[in-house]
């Protein structure tokens, strides 16, 4: 699959995800007025990739499929490639006036870098799985968010709190995890979530040393969104929040199954801290 249109992105959000905002379940995020503006903004960025006048600046040919994919995934190795990547990021940031710091661009670049870094660290399996997930997101033009922070129940220590996402069961085909992660910006309107390192882990905390990618509609995953800054009122009166409020959320994992192919780090403290 190549780059998606804005409408294809919008349709992808009707996936049965469990999203709660203001104490109520939002059954169809695309019909939820406070988030309709930011969804339209992201959809517009997808449409710009398909615009013949902008396509060369925003896309490149995939080395695996030969299809056009987002240039945010380019692994720049030369000065011209780096300049083209910078120009892509600049154009996308300018279209949102720099107000959306957690567009998928952030995670596109992060996953490319992580695959390279883990390979340099000698973590072959983790590097291969990271590259596999990066290519999956790239080839399907997915919006990726992240959840990096443990619930802050005790600020006097960086030890992993019991409420943090952790391994509860290991199966032949994957792992089962439970716990919470925050602060997942863009989660209500993203396709995938990267759960990864923030604080370092230490010996004895292997069950917390997890790095994986999970679809936002995965069974057992609940998205607890904060109250939107935009309430569906006139865009004329609220020109910024009506278009650029990315939304933040706490993610709750209740025995969520993650297939092996999606698990980039599982209990490897050195790889986890190396990221």
C-alpha cells in the first residue's frame, strides 16, 4: 500500500477503539466534534502527500515495495538526502504553524533511528523487529503516537511503579501486558502506539523493560483522553485549538496481547536503556 488520502486516514479511525473523554465513551472519534478539526488537519497532510505539486517534497520511493511512501521515513545517508528530509519536515511543520509537535513525523524518525542504533549496539533481533515495525508503518502510511511515561505515583524514585505496563504472561506467539502508560499525545486520532523507554530500568525490572507497537483498537486497550481544548465551537473564534489540539491520553492495558513480531524489546535491560 502506498501513501493514503485524507479520506482513507479518516476511515481508518473507525476501528472500534475504546476511547473515553469527559467520562463518556466515544464510539466514533470521527464524529466527535471537539476532535473533528484535528482529524481534518491530519487528513489534509495526507492529501498534500498525494498533491502532484508537493509529492516530490513529501514522499520517496519505498526501497521494499517501490511505492511512494512518506519521506519522514527516509534513512538519510547523504547530505542531499538530509536536506530533502529537513525540507519535508519543515513543510509539514509550516502547514500546522509548528503547533503539532507530535505528528507522526516524530515517531517516523524515531523508529528509523532506533533500528539503526540497536544494530550498532549489537542487538540484532531488536533491530530487525524495529525495522519490521517501521516498514509496516511506512508501507501503510500510519499515524503513530507514543506512550513513554510510567504513572507518576512516587516522584522520589525512578523505580518502576507497580502500575506501569509490565509483562504478565509469555506465550509462544507473543506476550500479554497490563498496566498504564502516559502521556500519549495524539492517541485519540492515531492508528498505532509505540510503547517505549523513558526512565532507565535496572536489574530485577526485566518485566517492565518492554518496547512494542500496538494498534489503538487492540482488545484490552482503553484510551482515557483529557478534555479537549476545543469543544466543537466556531473555528472563527478558536482558530488554533479548533484545528491543532492533538489531544493527550492515559493508556490502560488490561491483559493486552502483543504478537512477537510487534515486540521490539522484551526484558533486555541493555537494549531498553540503550534506546
